[in-house]
C-alpha cells in the first residue's frame, strides 16, 4: 500500500465515522484505560494485568508488572512522569500502585482501604492525589511521600468516582448513596452535598472550559447515574443546571475538549454524544464491546477508543474538536 493511498484511506474512515480497529473477544473485561503522555501508546487494565499497545494501531507492545487482582483505574500525573494504577480485591483491600513511567517500574504499593479503590485523581499541580473506594471513604495522599494526609468519610456507601477542581483543594466525589459531595482535600471537611439523582452515581467529569474570573461563572461538572440521566451542575453554588434521560444506563463519561459535547458509554454497548447546551443526544454508535467501562478521546486524530466487557473498539468521528 502506498503512503498516499494509506493517508486517503485513513481520512475516508474518519469522515464516514467507521470503526478503525476492534479486539477479539476479551478473556476478561477491560476496566481501565489511559493514553501514554506522548500519545503514541495506550495502556489497558483488566484482571489479566496491565497491557501496553501502540496507538492508534492497537498492536501489542508488552505488559507492565502489577500485583493488582483487579484494575479499576489508570491515571498519569500532570507532568506525565508518574502513573497510578488503582484497584485491589473486593471487600478485602484497596490498593494503589505508583509506577515511574520512564522505566515502567513500580516505586510504591500502598494498601490504603478495606475495599477496592475504584478511581483516583491527581490535583492539577501534581502535589496530591485522591482515591474513591468501596469502603465509602476518600483518601488524600501526598505525591512525594506517599503518606495519607486527609480522609473523607461523608458518604454512606461506596465511592465510585472522584475529581479535583482547579484550585487544587476542592474535591468532588460520587457513589452508591446517590449523592455528589464536595469536600476539602487539606483536612477532609465537608463543603456541600447535591442529591438530585435517584440512583447510584457512576461517574463525574469536570468541564475543560473553566472560568478565568468569578464574573465568568462557576465551574460546570457532569454526572451520570443508574437513574439513566446525565446531569450538568455548578456544584460550588449548589445548582443543577439541566439533565437528559438516556435509553440505557450510562457507565462512562468524558467531555469534548471544547466543552460543547459529552460522550457517554452505556450498558447497551452504545456510545451517545450529548450536546451540553441542549442535553439532546446528537449521535449514537454501537461499540460492539458489550457493557462499556471506559472511553478515551484523541481529538487530534478524531478518534474514540472504547473499552468494555468484550475488548476494545476504535471509532472515528466527523468533527475534530
């Protein structure tokens, strides 16, 4: 195949929204996924461990050593030097492995909860990271020392997702108790609870378009729930802005880099694109991976990588954002 024809084929696939690559049926669900800092590799996590593949070709490169029984989240530090791999064993232990990315070596293994760690999040300045765990607690960890510096115990049931605000101090967590809760990462003090959902809240994502001054308005976040809704909030002022109900339970969530779209992976294996200004579903495609656990966006290439019960699927979308 000539380089000219190959380039033409790639462009044609993107503009027709065709799939580009799909995995065979996976031996275990892919439950965690992240692009490498330089964007030319992708790391997949499952009960089989950590698997490194090329991007966007999805060719197997190798594995990274991990002792996690289950892998539920993978997050790079803001400077790209450190990877957190979170998981553990249900009802036994919640573990975070700290991996130095340059040499792909683990530098710490921290057992910090009595149930599995579902999610981790870095503070924007990279000095702290925080956990969301099945024992109903969130822990704040000093990135340099690995020591826990604060805990939050405001949820009555398991935490499923967590996010840091740009102020490096405010944290939002969601979970099985159907609430969105804001708290202080320095001492674990409670700030506010939002409880409009009527089902387990599965995920939270902060809009990439952040106000530069108070006059520009408060930060917007999106949440998804077992009540089949996607909701937009301004949580620092306690305001529910608008919501949309979907045909299937949403499981994973990510924003466009312009903040005008939400991409939602659902239990029926479909990815739905929601216009954040109207909350209307403007596009849907079947990812052919069963229930969806993770979405990763490459806006430069115009690609969505979807991971779920039956492997991974790469899809092109019309509009680079």
